[in-house]
């Protein structure tokens, strides 16, 4: 029987009163004592950065940036707020005066924080809302696969483009690939080179009912699934008024519903093994858009939002999600017969005519190298500090950096107007994410 704690306090992992030295039933990890706020306050003074890790959500991140007048405020805040959050098992404190300005989390600019007056009349504290799972840290695919078995990939749309480059990179590394395509004969050359390590499956990603069959066949043949790459899809050009309901739904079926079906099918196997990676091939058009590509961006924006939530949901099971955002790569994406186009309305010729022409003219001269892209993706999957999102190509880096900066500037410029929509005097919201 574990001994009771002398002070009667609770273990913040398993909510029991057993001694700190005993093993915690939760995940069989050593017990962790709840930090003593008064000691922390004394050590840090009036400025502290508070970070947290949650066993409930599997997330980590900066929970709060405090600017407090006295230790009473800090004690009250830590006791009433942080300690009460579900699943919080580790709280770290750093003196913010020792932090370099440039190292502060970019997701929490000062103008985005909510300010509330402390009840003791001291200085105000500022509490930003964290997007914690953006920086979730979990083991890499290589580290997760501790059995020494050869990795198995499922790659949709693996007969061409970035999917083919990823498939070839995996096969060259001695790994196994289940590749899907609508025309399975396009895998003949790969099968001739790599034999039984490549399983070619005919599948249209829009047939969501068959995704589970592909996953089960993978498990039956190779015994496991380590990496799922949702790559299949196509581009589409057309103004909002030109694109029909059917054409818009088709983009969503290819870029959201198809990938979602594969994820649902593969997750039970990954959860059981306690490891895995899901690579969602999005686009720079999944974070920015421009005239004529709205229907394509709708699918990619939806995929990214869905995948961002997914990342937080599966991290506790040792599963990583990587959203890849390529710019233009030398694939068939822009080729005639592959790039789709809505029926043109001449009223929009002066608005999107140049975009239509540019999209078609890019075929064969795109600056992105698919093989280099495959190498980059594999490298990031091996990294312990991999991001949630990976822009691919110099153009994607330039464009997304510009878009993010412009959006952040707008938020800051209109922050006073935005914040005025709250009821006066409301305390900062404390959310479960």
C-alpha cells in the first residue's frame, strides 16, 4: 500500500494521496508533486512565464505570461487557475526577465493578450490563448518504431508527382509501400524494380467506403501501418460564380472527405501500436488563396483545419500529424487534362484571365523538385522538434511569411475594436485546449 502524503495533498497525475516516491498508476510514471506557488513566487519575483504539459490533451505550450505586483497574485493565479486545469501534470516557470525578446512565442504577441486587473489591486496580468498543439513534441517515426521492423507506408495518389517521389524514396530505403491510384497499371515500372515491397491498389480517394479496405489489406499483407500520406487530389481553376456545386463538392471529396476516411481507418492500428505518422499533403493554397482557385483552396483550408485538431487528438497516442504546404513542383498538377477548369464566363476574363493562363503555362517549368521535397518530408518526420506545418519550396516560404505578417498586422491594428466586443470587466477565458 502506498503511504499517504504527510501534507494530505493530491498527486496531480492520478489524484491520489500516495507518497511522491511511489509509482503513479497513471501511465506507470513516477509521481509528480504539485509545485508550491509561494516558493516559485519568491524565486521569480513579479515576472514569470508559465508553461504546461497536459496528459489529457497530450499538448504542451505557454499557458500564461504573468506580470504581477506581488507573490499573493501569483499564488492565487497558480492555485485557482493552472492547478485546476484537466490533466495538467507539469508546470514550468521561468523568469521572463532572463528571456530574450526574440525567443518569446510568436503566437502570443502582447497586443493579442487579454488584460485583467488582479483582485488585490496590484498590476494586471496578461493571458494569451495558446495554440498549444502547434508545438507538440512527440517521438519521431524512427524512434517510435522500436521493434526494428521495416516501416510500412500507405500513400494515396502514389503513381505520380509528390506521391511517387515519396514512394520511391521509401522503397529505396528498403521500406514497404502500399500505393493507391485510379489506374493501377501506372505502378508497373515500380513493381518491376521493387517487387513485393510495393503493393499497388486501385482506388479513387473519393470512394470513402473503400478506404478501410485498403488499410485492412495493408495490415493483412505487411502486418502494420507506420505512415499514412494523404496525397491524392487535383487542382481546379474557376471563379466562385463559375464553379458549380458538383465541382465544389468534388474538391472537398478529394481533399477532405477522402483523407478523413483514410485517417479514421488507420487510427485504430496506430493507436494500438502506440506510434505512427499522418502526412497531409495540403498546399500553400491551404493557408492563402487568390482569385480563380477558391474551390481548390476550400478543400485545402478544410483539410488543414481538420488536421490541426487531429494533431492534438492523436498526440497522446504517440501519433504525429504533419501538414505539408508545397508551392509549385514539377509534377502533372498543371498539365492539360489534369488541372481542372470550370466553364468560363467571359465577364471574368479581365479578373482571372491572367491566372488561368499562368496556371496552364507553369506546366514543366515549376521550380520545385519532387525528389528534394520527398527528402525534406522524410527528414522532418525524423525530427524530434518537427512543426505541425511544413511549407515546401522557396515560393511557399515567401508567400506564407507575407500572408502571416499581413494577418498579424491586421489583428494588431484592429485589436481595440475587436476587444471592445466583450462584456466589460470579464475575466480572461480559460479554455480546455
